[in-house]
C-alpha cells in the first residue's frame, strides 16, 4: 500500500527533474524499500516458525535409559500376545525374577530395554512373535556416596517408591497379594493386584518430583552447603549398563542456577550407586549460604553442645554459619576466672579435631578467636589458672572449715 500510494507522487517529482542525481536517488529509494519488505517478510516467517512446537516435543526423554535393574526393583511385564502371563515381578536378593515358564531369570545389571529384548527372544520358544512391554513398577531404594565440601558428607540411603499413582481396576479389587496359577505352577507375586492383567492404558506413572531423588535432595540430606562449596562443578559418577560396555561415566553439573534463579533444569535425577563429589572454593562466598537456605537445600539452624563455665550450659540452637560469639551470647556470659575454650569437632573425613581457642567476643566472625560453628560441635569453657588455683584451695580447706564449724557448734552447747 505504501508503494501504491506514494510512487505516483514521487515519480512525477523525480522525472520532472532533469538531474541525474535525483534519478539515482529515486532508484536507490526503490531498492531500499524492496529490501526492507523482503527482510520483514523473512523475519515474520522465521518468528512464526520459531513459535511453532515441533512434533519431536512429544518424544520420550529416556530419563531411565541407563537405569540398572537390581534387587529391590519390581518389574511390570505386559505380554500383548498372552495377557495371562502379565504381572508384576520383584527382583529377589539373587538378582532374579521368577517368571512364568522361564522360572528363575537373572536380570541384575540390565536396563529395561535390554530386558525387553532378551525376554522376547526367550519367550519366542513358547509364543509366536512375542511383544513384551517392560516398566519399573517399584523403584529400589537409592544409596549415594556424597563427598566434598558439604556439611555432613557420607553414605546416604533414600527410600524406595512406587512409580504408579493410580490404577483403574475393572476386574479385580482384592487385597495386596495375588496368587496366580499357570501350567499347574503357582507364582506368588507380592504386589498390588490391581496392576495384574491390566493393559498399559490403565497404568499412570507418577511424575511428581517429590518421589524422585535429585541433586538437591542429596545436598539437603548431607546437611546443606557451606560458604566454600563450589556449586559450579558438581561431579557425578555413574555406572554404565553392561550393554554399553560397563564401567563408569562422569558428568560435571553447574548448580548455581538452582539457588540463584530457582531454575531446576540441572537438578538432575540421582540413581542407585551414584557418587557425588562437590569441590571447594578457593575463597568464601558468603552470599550463597543465604540463597541456599531460601532455596531449601540448607537448614536454617544447627545445634551445638556448650558446657563448662557459662550461665546456661546445654544444647544451643543457632542460625546456620553462626560463630562462637553467637553461642556465648545465647548461653549467657562466661563466668569469672574462665580460661580457654576447647572445641571438639568431627571433620568431613571422619577424623576428630580438638582446638584450644583464645576466645574474644570482639574478634572477626570466622577468625581463629571466633570461629564459625558446625552442627554437633562440642564446646567446653575451661577454668583459668587462677580459677583452678581457687578451686584447689577451696577443696583443700573445705575439710578444715568443716571441722572448725563442727567444733564451734559443739562448743556452743557447752
């Protein structure tokens, strides 16, 4: 419309002039308008294309592609050509499934896709072109080794959980145990009977992150981070399935976005047998501890045990990253004739540290004379040399004072 409305006027003015410069300007103007319209059309086409969601969005993310089956898992098998064989089968202590017609079948170390392929080959002896769907019905408990700059590194266990939130059972609604017979053999399946002999259309898998174990859960379980925790280089070592060569693989995760922008993208799922290592910063970052508290991966309070020459000895609840002066303030002033303070602590490597601290309430927080405290620290306020001497003299003279007092009482009756 712009060209149609304005070309006539512009053309008359230009062609009425005999100037070559004016004619050249007119040609340049037309070319600029053409390029602008073409680029705008391409831009609109590109934006429309970018705003479209491709069909690949529906594809499975294959989160459990490398999940390794082991004792504690329960496997849901659905035979499309033989529904009577379908059911839930727990993996026993020997790493075996007790399956119809196959009896004990060793499955430890396999993934669900590997198990599917192997079972279809085995059942080809009994069925024509068997098609078997394999799902994890119950996930085993997770054991994770956590090392590095966390408050309480160690070996932690997370509970098992069901992957099924709701089953619509149209045929059977009886109890928790189901006893089935097949070819005069009994197979006891200790599981929810509603899952047996049902099609996959009725199986709804839980997607709630509350049931999954992720990096944030591991950090939370290990007591949270410190101001020296390097969240930009979290190292995760994981077992590789046998079908992919076995061994271990390593990944480096940047977890800063979780506490800075509440972005859960890198809060990846943790599997049984994973090892998590979190390195240490060269310099303290005091800002990340408050952020970790707000994001829920660090506790708000810790507890320490303070005893000796203080007004109110006992267990004291302190804010995270509290110093020795905070504990003294809450337990009351130190009594007169007190000496050095002894701090006993379990280190991250399992050893015990015992420090004599020349405490000063005016010392900088985190310094040697006013150190930061950690959960379950033991703090003892000792007597000074003069205090010990006074106590010794008191104990030494106590018997004589008692004898003299007794003598005075006896003489008062005479």
